[in-house]
């Protein structure tokens, strides 16, 4: 059997040899789902597949030290060099055989990454792959075997599930309680009222400008509200007081013959000015 492989019962050929626990086959089948037998296997405790221990969980104090990354759920550290205190945390669980490695809790396996392509001139050469692993943020978002823990979803568990929110301090996804749901409903209700209020106000304002009959009725009604002491009516009274300052101007078409905008397009526009004697001039009249 090739390196880091075995066969039970004893192998009759290389294809009977598969990886030992803690190792994986770097050559994949056509679907790129499983490794091929009869291939020298690589260790999951390689330097580029392990990381420094996470904060608060040091190796040999919180996380036990072993020799292989062969524990599915429990975290385990493996020394890079036997006899030295240079332990690293396993990111992968390698069950052996032809099974591709799985991500351990705190990590997410993105799939095989091509390391080298086969040589077209060498019929025995094969494409080789290695696992691609990322650390989850926050760590507790990811469970084993690329599964998200409760409250998280998406690739590498980067999103919060519905009815959860992201805490700004530790970035955890926390469930929304009743107070937060009430607050959300209040904000939605206030937003809807503001939109409807702005829309209705714009309609009334345009109606006042375009319809003298409605304007007279509105001012009369607002005056009655003011007399009744209504707070809203008091605000409208202010509008009524300002509106009473307006002056009605009456002029004829012949008065506009000197106004080029009117002569060219029959458009009066809103060109006006007020002189120092408070006389209003519209279109030069």
C-alpha cells in the first residue's frame, strides 16, 4: 500500500488501499466528491491546514493535544514537530478511507482547491487537490460538517436567520424578543403615518393653490377650529394669517405685451418682484 494507507484484509492490489484516519486522498473522482484509492494520502495536520489556538481556548490547557486530526466534534491540537511545544488547532476532521475531509466546529470547508494539474504527456499523472478552509465569524456560528448553528445561515454562516439580529459588540446573532418586535412595529407604523401624512398634506396644499372655492372653505373651517381651541387649528391659523397678506392682482392681456415670455409662449410663469414701496410687479406689470 502507498504511504499513509492500509487495507483490510491485506491488499491484493493498490486499489484496495485507502487512507488511514487523519489523512486524505489528494486525487479525486470525476465528481470531485471523494478521494481515489491506491493514492499516497496526505496528513490533515499539515501546517497549512491548522491554525493557532483560538482566544480563550489554549492548547494543552483547554484543548487536548493529540497526534492526528481524527476527532469529529471535539477540538484537538496537534504539534507541528513531535517533542516541541508548537501545537496547532485542527480545522478539519479526516475520517480516512476515501472520504473528503469535513470542517470541524468554528470552521467552514469551501471545497477542494486545485494544487497541480496533470501532465498530458504522463498517463499516470493526476490532478491533485487540497481542502480550502476558512474560520467562521463569530466562531460559534459554525457547527461540524459545514452546518450552521441555531440563529445562523448561509455560506460560512455569515447571515442571521429570520427573527434574529446581529449584536454590534460581539457580532452574535441573537433572537428578537417581544420588545424588539414591538419597537419594529412602532417604527413601521410611524414610517407609514409620515408617508401618508406627507402625501395628504401635499394634496391639500395643491388643492388650496388650484381651487379658490376649496381654499375659502378650508380657511373658514380652520378659523372655526382656531376658535374652538384646537391645536391643529392653531397651526392652520398661522397659515391663514400668512395667506391674508396675499394681494390679488388683476391685469389684462394687453398689459403683458411687453413681457417677452408671454409674447413668445403665452406663459405667465412666476416672475415677480416687490419694490421698496411694497408694490408687487408681475411680468413687468
